[in-house]
C-alpha cells in the first residue's frame, strides 16, 4: 500500500529553521515527481516546492525562493524540505505528495496535478 508520512513540524520562532521529512513506503520514490504543499487556516492549499523524478529539477514559487529547499534521497525513499528564516505567514499544515504525470504539468506545483498525499505535519511560527 502506497503511503507517505511527513514529520519534522513544530512550533518555531520567527527567523528559525525546520527540516521536514516525508518517508515513502509501499513504493519507490525515484520514479515519482514530488511536491511539498502547505495549507494555512482558511486558505487554499498551495505548492511551495517541487522536484522532478530523474533529473532532480526543482521549482519554487517566488514567495519562498531563497528560503525553501527541496531535496530527495532515493536510497532512503525520503524527500526533505529545508525551511529557513521562517515567518508567521509560513504557518500551516505541510503535506508531501507524489505524481507520475508529466513534469510539464507537475512542475508548477499545483495540488491538482499530484496524485497521492500524506497526512501532513503542522508548522507554527510564532514568538
């Protein structure tokens, strides 16, 4: 059974850092494009980082460029999201998701183009 489990969230002060992890089981990640998404209270889910399967090409929205870094370790079947200089607007539930659709569609990090999702991990940025 295909499963994604996120971890690493928590309460952090503004300016702090977190590294989120997403471990896959029941399948191997190397064939899949992977995305990280977040959903703030009362807002729609949005993509914050995506990475392609083979070449490892990454894509970020302008709102997080320079602060978010997505990486994958296929040997560990794990994808990471490093978040630096956290701000209160980064608060939300962070999800990882995977897709085998063409990178032409999934590279925009739009939630509707991703197929399987984890349950999410809460990130709260507050002083």
